[in-house]
């Protein structure tokens, strides 16, 4: 068991698919997980909420002096699916002892989750989102925390790596909503944004966080679907890197005539103002 755990820890995170890994600020070969750093620093974590799982069925609302946080995912069912996968995977690898207090090993194994290859194929980049959307089947992405933050009169939606169907279930009771800003799920992957989700969620500001390495995110079908949605206001799509897809979107003409702007290489603060007029 000790040899197995040591091997998993030394394997660390998957290496990037980029040709030059020397530019990475943190090397995957270091084998340092967030859980290990928290433990080594003797930090107290997940204690303020009594170790309740963070999800819409556990910790739901968090009231801060100047903000409200509403957790909309994951569900307990998604967390249970992750627990079962983790237990099965580590047993399959040969661990026979206790599986308690293995947070760093859990973190590394989740990072190496292999998605069903048959589910990874997306339609051509020119396809619309209806054709390109193949629902994500990752148990780790399904456990991602998504939430709504209300602060300073603004409502912000952070979708993490959540699954599109889960976000639709969580947001549908409130009907179509225009948020002041939306962080797109899973770096703009077409597997995590569906037409049904975009029919529920809109905003003058969309944020896409990725440099495009590794998985070729974002998917152009998602960007087109956002730009093509009819609106009486202008949208800005914020990218923290310039990618082939963001550059392509800059010269795209919305099929509905909706106004949009592409901002690339945004690595500083972005001011979001309340849009009462929308």
C-alpha cells in the first residue's frame, strides 16, 4: 500500500501537451497537491461549515457582510458518484488498506481520470452548438463547485467545470436570467455548455479562462452561440489569452446582428457595473 501511494504521489499531475513544459510556473513532476500544501502548512480547512460537503444539497447559502453566495452544484448524487469512482479506482490499483486521509492521492487520481474516448469526439469546429454539444461524462467535472455571487448590486455566475445538464436543473426554477457576468464552464468546452443552458443564461460579460493548450479550448461553437444570441445590449467576451478561436471570433459577424466585442489577454481587473436597465 505504501509503495502504491508513493507511486501515485510521485506521478503528480498530468503533463501539459505543450512542446515546452519549461515555461510552466509549477511543474507537475513536483507532485505537490493543494491537499498536501494545506496539510504541510497546518491550515484549517472545511471547518467553518462543520465539514458539510460544499454543494447544493449541503452547504447552500453563505451570508457574508457584503455579499451572498449561493452554491448551485454539485449535487449529493454527483459527489457520491465521485466517491464510488475514487474507491473503485484505488482498489483497482491494488490498495487493500484504509482509504481515509488520502486527500493528495485523491487529488492526483482525479487529475488523471480517463474520459470515455468515444465521448471525446466533437463535431467540426464550424458546426453549431446543437451538433457540437456532447454532454460531459467526467465524474470529476461533475463534482465541480458552481455558484452565484451577489455583491455590490451585481449577480455573477461562476460555472466552474460543471456539467451543462446540472446547471440547467439548478437554474431553471428562476427562468431565463441575465447575470451581470458569467464565467463559462470548463474553459468554453462544448461538452459543458449546451443550447438549453444558453437559453437560460445571458450576460453583457462572458469570461473564458484558458490558453488553449492541452484540450484546444474554447470550442468555437460555444463562442458563436453566445455571439449569435439576439440581445438589446452589447456583449463582451473576455479572454485571458488570445487563442485561435478568440482571434477567429474577432472577425465573425453575428448571424442575428447582435453586438459583441472580443477582449483578449485580459490579465488585470475587470470592472463590472450593475445593469439595471437590462
